[in-house]
């Protein structure tokens, strides 16, 4: 059954990686996918642009709309939301996927980088949510899903990259608060986070290159988990900090080798996964 046929997803940071994979999974159902990202021209170190992402969405069976947008800019986000609604008639799911990362200590983190991470991650998530909520209210199964981790005050997640952790946890705090705030409106707000590193440009460029990529899972595991979450009844599933493979296990998935870049290779754990989760 095509659960997302005709539904509209607004996805930030969707020109590549996890955001694009989520869009393509929805497109298989015949969804409308709004690709919101800054990359409009090929980048020497990063694959894909807004326009190539739209092509992939349409090849996967969906309808795409590419919008060049810096989610730090309120006017640009408002304009992007307006264009999405004009094109497709509404918004059914917002995927707050865009993120900036710098795994640096306090002395090594410039304030420019600190501001970038907090403006993109926490503020961008808040801003996109704020502009989409009036349209999500009109959907029959509205969801907000943030690509961010379970909240934790364990110092191990702060000590080596305090600024980045603050920024990512800001996204999760948006979910915590908005899930309670929007519950009576029937808008679900959840987070999704990978148990292992995911094979994206960030891992390739920042966390170890080719050797690290071998120990990753494919973005499709996050896409399948996100699909599972945003197709659940929004009034029944909200306020959850979800881990990708836990979501899929609950759906009966047992073969996780299908998601491994190198089946049988020891996987690299991601940050922010609490013990026993």
C-alpha cells in the first residue's frame, strides 16, 4: 500500500545523504517531495545539488520541487514554505534534516563555527517548524521528524565537542517541547537517530574517509525508519526519541546486513547512543 501517495514532505538538507534518501523512499509511494538545500551548483567535495536531487525523486516515482534556501534566513524559509504549498496544496510532513557539524573542543571552535551550528541545527529546526505548523494543522496525519539524538546529560557526549552537542541537542529539545505543545493539534513530533555511523559526505570528509565508510550503514536504513515513523498515526506516536534499527526491529525487520556498506564488517557506533538502548 502506498501510504504516502499524494502526501507532501518538506525536507531540509535534502540535496544528498540522509535527507535525499528519506525523500526517495517517500517518492516510491508517489509522494511530493520538496527538496530544500543551499547547494545549487556542484560542490568539489560534496555530491549532488538541489536539482539533481529533484531528478532522483522523480526517477523514484515521486514529484519533486527544488528550492534553494538557507534555513538560517527567516524570509527564505517562509518563501520556501509558501512555494511548497502553492505547488502541492499543503504540507503533511516536515523532516528537519539539515545540520552543521564541527567535532572540536572549546578552544578550537571559532565563534563563527559555533554560530553556524546553532543557527542551522537548533534555530533552523525551530524556524522550519514554526513556518510549517500552520500547514501541518490542515493535514490528516501531520508529522515533524528531526534528525537528532536522544537527549542525555552524560558528560561523555559533551566533553570533546560541547558546541556541536549543544546544537544537536537543541534540535531534540525542539522535539521534546513541540510534541507536548502540538499534541492537541494532532501533530506528531519525533526524532530519529542512527545507531551506527551512516555513509555520508560528513563521515567521508570528517570522520575517517574510505576506511570509516566501510564501517557504516547506508542512508537507506534511516530512510526506512523515517518512513515507518511518518506513516504512523500522528495522534498515537509522538514525543519519541527513536533509534533507526529499533524502529525497524519493531516492524519485524531482521536482516540488517542489507544496510551495511560492507556486510560482516564491524560497525562504527554513532555518537549519543545511551547504554542499553
